[in-house]
């Protein structure tokens, strides 16, 4: 908890300083500080001095806070005028989520294959992705890992619980502008909006508070950028928000770049409308004034894309994801000549959008149904907005509606042309990807309702009604798990990971430059990933985790099929040790004679040796 308290002091000091120098007392300053720290650390990380960036960020915020205090004293301004209750609401939410997650450990596939492993590499190596990282996707941008790195540095030790808390904390900060029109004395509105903030993510991601996947954050950042453009009155905070938000969105995941472009197009359309309202003809005189926000947004987009491209190129980091194969020929072959899996994937994708429930409610709502509900809410917003605001609301929701179609079509094409056949046919993780956009659309809709209707007498009742409706249809079991059953949940993750600690007994025997192969027959890759993550700073684990003379079951794509002779060559040519996690009866029938006692024992380390006749001998090592 100490790290979270230090972090909160940083954010609140920075927020206070920003409030002083903008002469505003607004919760909108809180997300600016978080996004600014991420971008500053990223810039230092590009130059391979990430830890210097951490100290620099802390120094600048403390310096800014001291300067703001001095400024208040010199100008005889009341310090309390720049402190608001919403800072403390944010602090309480952050501390609660950190407390509930403090003992949780990773158990999900992608936590070990990329997201958790990335931040562990970053913490121990103090660099952004490079060739020393034991990652499959080194070219993935690093924004969330940078924020997690910041929290870990404040703690002074590596903690998976802190990493779990990072995503909700960042989310809480990004939606703090929801409060900016709420008067501190409006206890009911504060309570209702706070409940709504807690509930919104789990409607679309029931594991939001216990996951480090970034798909939800992409939608949240997308919403933050557009809500800033349409509703933030302070020019400095608005332009900083869209520039920093766009930068972080692009640096969170490659798919965030498409959302950034969409938000840029919608913002440009909004700026053109505002410009035309003031000028009958385009003129160069005032163009910067009206297009300042899109220019700031484009600057963030350009900086993120170019800087990360240069960094990966200079450091020899190759994009190991499946490259996009979209071309005119590929489209013709797929949709006219019906070659490949394209047609079946399109059918499956449409069926998913139309038929399968995608959000966490007690009633079944499909993606298409969710879009329809959001459009109904959008019409309510437009109809009840002031006359001078209605055209801008039409631009916003028309852009989001067209954007949803573009997003879904693009996602379908990505499955066809960029995913493996196995992933494409099963629409792997499709709920996560679709709900990115739905969550962003939903947050924008709620934000529009709050900003347009909160102070409109009876119309202000719409907000409590909408929040009440959300609570009525939402499955609140994730809230119960994180707030009530968190101890049992955390212990369950610890018990899951406990067996993987067995190899720790042998770390003194194996040198860091020795090559270690794992054996886990009938495994599906996860075991190998967990061991690689667990011992990434101690052991060089690089072998396959399932070996057999044939697949062990129908659809077994994980087993490396080798004859006895091929397996001998495979082990002796590349590895020094073999750790047997699990060996089944069939494995021992085929390869058992390699071992001293005629079979492999589970959870046992073997040294790979050659006999004088050239045959292989697996010598058991005692811990």
C-alpha cells in the first residue's frame, strides 16, 4: 500500500499544481498527470534511461507542487481553492482496489505470454523492449507497462498485485472529468456517478478489476479523448488531454492506432462545424484557433507512431505478429473466388455480432443489440441538449455509429488476413476486441448525458435513471468477488502458481548460461509460459513443453512430434538440462530408456549426458 500512497501524493501534487497554473479547480487535471508521467517515461525509455525518467518525473511533479504553493502565497490565493473533494474520491478508489488485489497472482495465458512478462522485463532491465526481452511480441507498444513500471518503482520491489491494480487506477483517473459539473454539495449525484464509474467496466469486461489485458483501456482512452474535445472548456487541459491521450492510446496497442485515427476524424468534423459557424468561408487568419485541438491530437498520433517505429527499427525489433495480407488480389481470392477461410470467418463473425451475447448482464444482449441501445440513448442526448449543442452531438454520434461499422469490418478482416487459421476459425478473443469499441461508445454516451443534462432540473433525473438501469441489468458478481471474496480469490491464484515454484530448488545447480528444456506431456503451452515467466531473471528456459512420437489427442497442436533418434539429437544438440514437469505413460514407453531408471519422474531435473557409444543418458539430479 505504501507505493499507492506515494503514487497518490504524486498525482495529487501534480493535479494541484495544474489547477493553480490554469486557475481552475477541476478533477480533469488528474488524468493529465497520469498521462504526462507515462509519456515522459516513454521519452526517457526511448533513450534507454528509463529509470532516469522515473526520477525526473517525480522531481518535476514535486518541483511543480512547490512552485504552485509559492505562487499561491505570492499572489495571496487560497490554497484550498485548488483542492477538491474529487481528488480524495480518486484516492479512496485507488487504495481500495490496491488493497483487494495486493496478494493476487497471474493465472491467465496472455499475462505470461506478453503483458506480465513485459513489465517484469522492464522492471528488472530498466529499458523498453529490446533483444534481451524474452518476448514473442517485442514490437508491441509499451504504455501500460510503463505505468505499471512507475508503480513498481514507487514500491521498490516487484509485485503482481500492484500490476493488477494499475489498470483500474488508470481507468478511475480517466473518468474523473465525469465529476467536473457536479457541485461538492450534490451528495446524491456524487454517489450515483461513483457507483456508475465502478460498474461501467464490468458490464463489458467482468474481469476488469482482476485483469491486466489492455482491451478495455483502449476503449476508455478513446472515450476520454472525444469527451475532452466535446466537453472540456479549459483550452490548456483540453489540448493537453487530447495530445497525451492520443499518444498513450497509440502506445497501448497497435489497434489503438485505428481508434486514434477515428477520434481524429470526428474531432476534425467537429472543428469544421465550429469554424463554419463563425466564418462563412475558410480563412487562414483564424484556422489555428478553430483547429487547435485536431492539431494537438495529430501531434500525439504522429509522435507515437514515428517514435515507436524508429525505436523498434534502431533496436532491430522485428514485428513477429502475422503481417497483414490484405490486398486487392487477396480480397478477390477470398470473396469472389471463395478461396481460403474468408467466407466462413465472415459468416461466423456476423453470427457473433447478431446472435451471441457479449456484455455482462443478467439479460442477453448481443453486440448489435448494444449498439441499438446506445443509439437510443444518443437520440435522447441529442433531443435534450441545448439547441446550439445539438449539431455537435449529431456529429459525435454519427461518427461513432459509422465508426462502429468500420471497426467491426476491420476486425473481421484482421481475423481473415492477419490471424492464424486456428485463431480465425474460432474467432479467438473476439468478445474482448468487440467490447473495446462498445465500452468506449458507452462511456462517451454516459459522459454526454452527464455533461448535457446534469444541471437541467427534472432532466437531471435521467442520470440516476440510467445508472439505476445499469445496476438493474448488470451481473454484479465481479464486484462481490473483488470486494467480498477477494481473499479466497487471491489464495486461489497463489495455490495455482505454487506447483511452479518446485524448480526453484534447482536454481543453484543450473547456471544462467545453461540451456534448459521443459517436458510437460499433453500440455497446451501455458505451463511452459509460466515457467519462463517465473524464472526469466534466473534461468534460460527455451525448450518445448510437450514431446511425443505422435499427438496425444485429437486436435493436439502443441506436441512436437519426434522419433527417438530425433529426440536424442534435439536434446544433445541444444540443451544441458531437462526438467520433467509431467511425463505420461506413452512418453515413457517411447523415450523411457533414455533415463537411468527406465522412465521419467515428474517434477525432476535431469542432466543431459552422452554415453561412450553416443547414446543419451538422462542423469537425475538431487536438489
